[in-house]
């Protein structure tokens, strides 16, 4: 059985993280970075989550978990220190048709997090069959090549694409194969892509 990688629009996601310890904190703050609306359910939470609450980045519900806490959420993360509670969250979330990640027993959920590298609009995500350490190593190796040059290149291409499409003509269709051809990575790394983009302005 294979993973189905998808990219969710963070700003359109409502998420609930159950658990306010180190794992729940990491998961909640990662969701915040994507622009998601995040609620954390836990009787007690970390200092980092308290700071995020003060900054209005998360909403904290200082209660023990109940199924009703999953209401109005699209995505659920079970990150408590209790195997029993996490298993109950899995059952409740599946029954409600939610996307759910069970941190201590991933096979109970229907998605898991990948090792991610972000540089501007460039996002690299790696999954390695349930071996997170391997995924992180692979991600780091890829990220060494795909650095800020790619962020700047994608930004320039996005601006050019929007401008050409706004003109209602076929210029982007003509430009794309030349700008994003087999030599794309080489042109980004040797700096020649910028000149190619400029020639289409």
C-alpha cells in the first residue's frame, strides 16, 4: 500500500491537536506556520503553546478530550501521552470522516506528516515508509541543492506567468517550455534563468 501525497492549503484548514506536551506543541506550531486555524485540547499545555495563545496563533481548550472537541475541524492530530486516549481519538475521527494523524501509532490514522523543507513557495516533502529519521536525512540532502536560488526563480516565474496570462494571450504557453525545460535546474543554478525570464517581459 502506497502513500498518496497531497498539498493542503493551510489557510483553509481547521485543525484540532489533542495534547499539549512536546509532540502536541510541535504539531500545533507546524500547523500554525501553514496558516491553519488551530485549536489545542489539553488540561495543561507547554509554555510555547501558552505564548502562541497570547499571540492569538492558537486557541487552547483546557479540558480532557471528548468526541465533541472534533467538531468544526477538518484535520485531527492525536498527540496525548495516553495510548487509550489516542486510540479513542482515532475511532472518533474516522467515524466523523476526518483526516487524522495518530502520533504514537500512525497506522491507526489515515495520514502522517512528512519531512518538510520550505524555501519561499518551494516545498519539498519526503516520506520514507514509516522511518522518520531516514526521511529527514533525505530531505536535508535534497535541501542542500534546492536553496534560495530556487525560491527566487519560482517567484520570478510566478510573476511572469501571472502577467502573461493576464494579457489574455498565449505567451505563457510559448514561454513555459523554454523556461522550464530539461535545463531548468542548471539554468537556476548558473544564473541564466533570470536573463531568460527578463527576455519575456
